[in-house]
C-alpha cells in the first residue's frame, strides 16, 4: 500500500521488516500430573501448526527451557517440528535459556541451529529411570502385598517387592535401545560434533560456552539479539501463545477434588525436581 494508506492500518499490519514466529517450549516433557500437563505432542501440536503457518515469516524460533522427560514425547515433538519445517520450507532456530537437557536437547536438535546463553546447560544425552523401594517398609508395618498377573514380566519393578535382577536386566536392555536411538538422532542432526576426547553420550551436561567447541550448539546469544542481528532491527517477532486446552478441560481440572491444592503442589514439586537435577 502507498505510505499514506499504510498509516491508516493497525500498527501490527504496518510493519515492513522480516517476520519470525517465536514459540516458547518450557517445562518437563510428558505428563507431570493429572492436573498439570508437561510438554507433549498433544498439547503442542496446535501451537506448532500456528507457528509454521504464520503468514510471511522468514523462520521459526523455538525458545527452549526444559530438563527433559518422556523420550517418546520428546521424539514425537522433534519429528513434528522437522515435518513442518520440511513442509513449509522454513529454517528453525532453537534458543536455549536455562537448560535444554535430555529430551529438551532432543527437541533442540530439531532446529537447524542451536543458540545458547554461555551459562545455559545443554546435553544430558542419556537415559535414566528412577524410583523407590518400599518392600522393607511394608514388611515393617505389617502390610501384605497381593499382586496377581498373567505374564511373568507384568509386575516388573514393583516398588513394593524386592528388586529382581531379571527385571533390572530387562530395564537396562530397554534403556540401551532408547540410548541407541537417541545418540543416532543427535549424530544425524549434529554432524559437526567434535568430542575432542570427551564422550558426549554419557548423560553429562555442559554449559553453552563449553558446548560450542564440542558442536553441541552453533552459537552463543539470546533470541532477541540474535534475530535482530540476523534479520535486521525491524524484525517483527510474532509470539505464538501456548494453547491451554479447551475451556471444559480447564474447568474440569479446576473443579476436580484437591486439584487446587494437592494436585498442583505435587505437580510443582515434580517439575521443580526435574530442574533441580541440573542445579536450577
């Protein structure tokens, strides 16, 4: 439109600089609790679609702050990002805030470039399973554990019975397979990895500054400064709001017994514990 007519349009339509869709991915991956969902493909699908469908954009930026979580959900999110990037023929940039570890790093690897703050934590390319054993506790307080199954492995790793070496062996085989898939994905998406004598697939983490020469990240910086340097001072950042689910689902969560107190407290503790593993 001619200058005088453009001045009559709302300000968001008057911008003439490049446009970049920005989507924040923050939190643990997978179900944190029945009342507080973590990052999942079901929760993110709509936001990802809207980000990549934003008219006239030059790129999609993902701002990631996640300690990881479910390997399956991490992989599904990764795959959806890659599919949308290929479909829309758009570059994807990942910006790491506090941490992109484990599944969070898997999602970051869906980007064509990873930019981290020098003090960000990246990596944790490994698989972990954690739990508790209560068998001695229930014996001490006189409780009998009664479990009836069909299938010898159906009660695997029951926390209320002594740990079975066969269960541990089976779990480690599952972990080894997931680890093989994880390392293959990272190696394919990060072809410039430069271990320099370090093993990058032990589950260890590095700061953004340490990860740069290792090839875990491509640059250091933050989203706003990097996007301005790349696309100009007039770059228009289009922030995509995370979809919170339907009104009915939100009302049901709020009205569920104990959801406002016990459920939210438990979810917050679990979420906090995931970040605390990295000193955050």
